């Protein structure tokens, strides 16, 4: 597993480092962690006035000073570290660097806003918009304390969910030998017009038990193929049926209630439309979720190394 970790010394980037260090599963399985620091290039006239060599020396010294604490922390935990200093637009350079051989991007994020531009932070949202590999977002240092990794996987009948399931099943060593898997599927309450129609079609009305039976059947239709995939790789998981007309909120609350160490969601993947970047459920979950969130784009498995 090759991890790319954007680092700029901010609280979010420090939390990302602590997440990698604290989760022994990540540190042990990682072949390499590449710390990347991206700087905005100085105006062209600076090179003319000071000389190209002097300007490059400044870039090098700033990068070395910024990355030094993260290098020390990771190497102290036994992680093999590679340093990468880049110039340009941060989100674009990070996504392009990850596409050159990384399996996963781990980075800090901030905010609890449904507005995408402030949801993750401009750099994090830009990386998610461009990334061809899964992106693991760590919001705060509170989620970095060592613990057995409890993985939550949100499932539905979409191809986005299938991509997330594939990542979990094919990368199980990444999560460590003691990790536990927990599945959740959100079923919406029966719409009022449907309940009325069903009640009118039946003498004696439509009971709460019958409503629950319909929800359970919908749950079973989604979980059946997931169980087959997990059985094929000898993976067991607990299952939770969540009832809500706002799936993102239900998943975020479930992640906290179950004390998850990581919540995994499939996403639409790359798109030029920021509003459709994550998909409505993933976007809402990211806005509300306080635990680390792993977003797996549908194109994450298109490339084979």
C-alpha cells in the first residue's frame, strides 16, 4: 500500500499524520508514505531579481522545514517516508502526484457545512474532485487515538457502493488483522401516498409491522449480493438497517453511535460539477460526519499496477 499524505503543518494535516501513526494497521501495511508539500510559485520577476538558484533554494528550505515534524513523527513510528515538494495549484498537483502510483490519499479536512466549498476545505474538496484513487479524510485529532479499527461500510444497490465494497474486500490487509466490519443500509420510510394507497387496498388498514416488513425486504435485496461478495473473501460483518428520509444524517449518526474508526462510502468520482462531486448522500454524510471518512471513487479500480 502506497499512501500519499499532503502536509502543510496545519491542524488537519497533523491529524492525518497522527491517524497513520495511531492506526498500526495503516503503518504496518504501508510500503511507503509520501509526504507532499505544495507551494504557490513566486512571481516570475522574483527569479529574475534574485536568480533562479536562489529562488529554488528558498522553495527547498521552506519545504524541508515544513515537512520535518511529520517526517520525524512517521519515521519514529517505523514508517518509510518519502518527501515530495511541488509548485503550483495544491489540489491539482496532489491529485496528479497520487495518480503516479499511490493507492490512497490521506489528508486533513475541516468544516461541518453543507456548502461544498467550505465542507472539506478548498484543497481537500479540490483533491476529491480530481482524485482517481480513494481519499481518506481526517477531520480532527480526536479521531486518531489508537484502537482496533471498526470499519463502517454504507451499502446500497449502486455501482458507487460496489466500488467501496470492492476496496474493503480487496484491501482487507490494509485495515489490519483485528479490524471488524459493520454494514449499514438506509431505507426510507414508506411515503404517505403509498401508505394510504396500501391501506385503502386492504381491509383493516396497513399496520406498522407490515411497513417494517417492506423495509426489511428492501434491506435484504441490497444486502444479499453484499453477503455473497464478503463470503467469497471469508469476511464477516454485522448489519444495521437504518430508517430515515435523510440517509447522510442517518449514516453520520450511526458512525458515532457505533464508535466507528472509519466510515467508507462510494462516490461518483471525477466530475466538473462540484454540486454533484460526491453525490447527495456522500456529500451530506461528509458534512455531518465527525469520524474519518474514506471516499472511494468508481474509477479507483480502472488502473491496474
